[in-house]
């Protein structure tokens, strides 16, 4: 795979990093994320206007790109390929959000007649999804136990990151401060940790 002669200097550097990443270089993954994290984040934030979701979608976009990085071809710059993945991922997210907000009523007139009863459709859906029966609660608790077991199989640095992010609910900034590492490293290693967790889960337990 040869570099496109029409690439800018930056695109050529990206191409070199992509080749290193394809050979398993964690530094290359981290560097690529560092170069485009902010730009991807602000593009997504502009599309959905929610900081928390934008952060998660940014990580998802890099996750999808890195997972499929062997499929990248230098017909276009890596940045073009990456932004396309991020944009499509965001569109899928918005489509799913729109589906969730579809009226639970049988017809528009019924929805309108209930619009002033103090409980909007989104609240109804939220309450409905939170009301788990005893069997669902048991399944949820079993999944939590399984997740803790899986996390214990990770290397210490990944285990600590997952515990801070998902068990203690630290923000990326708080994790970076707690561990005294760059936020780009936090996000790149969390992505790697999730990939490892998925691999362990697939090998040992099938699907959660």
C-alpha cells in the first residue's frame, strides 16, 4: 500500500501512522486519536448538542475506525475516512434516538389529549424501561457480577481505567488527573480495554 502522491504533508504523516497502527503500534493509535479527537468531538457536538453523548460517540467513532483500520485504503486521506465513519455513526445514533421518541399512543389525537397530564412521552418511556420485574433485576445483577469477573482478568492498567470510568463513573478528565496521564492516552487505553473485554467475553461466555 503506497501513499497517495497528492496527499498533503499532514495526510502523509497520518498514512505512516496508519501503517504503524496496522502493525499493532499502540503509540500510533494514541497519536492518531490525539491528532483528530477534538475535531471529531466538536463535529459530533455540533450535530447532537449533548456533551456527554458527543464524548461517547467520539470514542465509538475511533473504536470503529481502529477496529477496521486494515480496510483503510489511501484513495482518500485518513482524516476523510475517519470523519465519514464518525458522521455515519452520529447519524445512526440520531436515528435511534428518534425511534425511541416515537409516540407510545395509538394515534396523534390520543397523544395530544394526554399532552397536558404532567407526564410527557419521553418520561413515560423512561419510567417504563426502569420498571424491571424480579427476573430482569436478577439477570441485571448477574451481568454486573460477570462484568466484575471479566474486568479482574484485565492487566492492572486496563483494570484500573475501567473501574474508574464505569464503576466509579469518573470523567475522562478526572481519570487523566487521577492517573497523571494525558487524556488522549486515557481514551485510547479505555478503547483497548473494551476490545479486550469483548474478546474475553466472546471466548468464555458468548454474548452479554
